[in-house]
C-alpha cells in the first residue's frame, strides 16, 4: 500500500503540543515556552510517550531524558535507522521548531506501519533533551551526551544559566528531581548504533519559501559557538557617584556588544552571524550604577576559522576596554563546535525519493544548529527542511503550512523505508 500521511491528525497533535506551555497566548500567534524539565516539558514527554505506546512502539529513556521510540525491524540486531528532533522551546517561541521533527517523525512511523511495511532494520524516533540552551546555557545537551561530545561529569555540573549564582541548580539535581537517574556516562551510544539518521525541521530561514521550493536537503550544518562574558566595574549611587569616577559595567558591556557586531559585519561574509541574546545587570536598579553585567554571546559561521578570527578581534577590543574603562572582563567558553557534513548516501536517498514523487527540492546549508550536528559524529546523517512563513522562527508567529509539513513527513517516511531495507 502507498504511504499516506494523516495530515489532519498530525495537525491536531501539533496544536495539542502547543497548548502544553507556560505562557498565555499573545496576539501575534501561538507562543510556546517549554523549558527543559519544567512541568510543561514533563507533561509533553508523558503525552508523547502515551502516543507511542498506543502504537505499540517500544520506549526507552536514558539518564538525561533522551527518549527513544522504537519500531523493531525483522532483523532487530542490525543498526537501526532513526529520525527525531526536540520538543523543548525557548521563551516566546513558535509551535513548529523541533516539534515538526518529533510529531512528523512519529507520523512517518505510523504511516509506514499502515502501509504494511515490515522494515528489515528497526526504525527509531528520538526526542532529545534540551536542544535549546535556555536553561543550562548550552544547546543540544542530549545529543552532545549520546554522541560522546560532552563530558558527562561536566554536564552534571552545568548550572541554570538565568538564575542567580547562589540559587542556580545543577543539571544533576534537576534531572534527578525529574526522575531521570543513573550516570550520564551511560547515555553514550556505542559505535555504529545507527545505520542512518534524518531530522525533519522547518527551515528557520526564508530561502525555500522565497524560491517556492517545498523541500530542502541539508548538506551541511554551520558551526556554532557560545561564550559568557562577565564585566565587573564599580557600583554606586546614581546621583552621588560622579561621572569622572565611574567604572560602569553596563557602559563597557554596551561597547563590547557593538564591537562584536562590528567585527562580525567586517568579515563581509553572509555566513558570519553573532547575537548577544541575554544581558544580566547587577544590581538592576534604576538608581544604582551597574557593577556587574553578564552577557551570553552566540556566534556562528560555516567557517570556524573565520568565526575564531572575529573572536580574536573582539578580544583586542576587550583589552582596550579594560584599560580605558578600568573594568575587568572575563570570557568563559561554553562551546565551540565544528560544522557537520551530511552523508552523500542519505542525500542521494532523499533526492531519489523527491525525484520519484516529482517533488522539487534544493540542497542547502543549515545556519541553525540542530541535534543532527552531534548525531553526525556517530552516524551518517542528513536533514530535511520544509518552508516556514517569511523564514520566521524563535518567534510566536513562526508558521509552517499543513501541506508542507505533510509533504516533508511523506519524504521522511519514504526515505526511512528505503534506508531500513538496506
Ligand atoms: C537552535 O535552536 C538554534 O539556535 O539554532
Ligand atoms: Mn530552536
Ligand atoms: Mn529546532
Ligand atoms: Mn535548533
């Protein structure tokens, strides 16, 4: 029987998942905030597992909460074919980032089952823990761990990034409270665990929509890095502390942010991007001169050497800032990752599916990072992109059309079927 995607059900499930969120719905769209190990995240996990159980799929969870939903193949000893993404969402996010890959992946498995397929290799759906860096300051915690990229001991000592230092809890404490126990070393997957990996995701950029192409086949993923800067100056009374005596940490931070922007633009490359997305001001009172500021920087490039050259230029400006403003600036590296390349064989499989189904496609780079960046270290990977309206993502008005989601899910299912028969 042909593969038929139940688009109505998939849409209903995306809508249901979008209601598992901690914030009220603003006028500009469905806003979703689902922070890892929050009550909403735990509710979403339970709901997803119930859907998988209803299909008779097998479920395994590891010590960090990565969830593996398996449809056993006729030869379950062979390395499995896998797909998946994440369901956590940054504050005031939309409802499609990550969720399309998880619920689309689930629907792909169900559609293949309905088609009567008996896969030779097992097919697995993975829901990763904390793809988003919101809570612990570093993204892709689940996939970093299972690919052996993040040291398990360091992972357990990660602290909540947006809480005051004296109350921020560790990942170890928070995952245990969420009932994910055991050593994080046990999350590492053995070599050759997967035969192939494909992640379905909204593009999060405008190219597919602009060019009216319904499918993007990702050939590489850009290299992300992130840093935390702490700027310490001198606080005091906003009226009494005279301007010539000031060592205002926020003024120094402002210069630092603009230095980052200037050097990023100076590469002249469209692929170099940098964002300072958080700024924590201490003590945070209107009539108190800021004595300490913490900034989180996210910087990415398809070329990690160019990314590092921006950082070198910023560091030279930091030296100047230190002397001129008599403040201290410490730089903490959170992560500096290499780019990932997709597997020619999986790209070819996806191209074959699109050609067979007469679906136009385009090969492209992913500028956003994904768990696939780390899956690429342990398995042959590729990603499938679908268009999203105006290229918008990480915003409540993020939107992907039902027909595009269904088409992407269809291509995913057909590719999984091919790979599972190898
Ligand atoms: C992940 O959400 C990213 O920022 O690319
Ligand atoms: Mn995201
Ligand atoms: Mn995502
Ligand atoms: Mn992402």
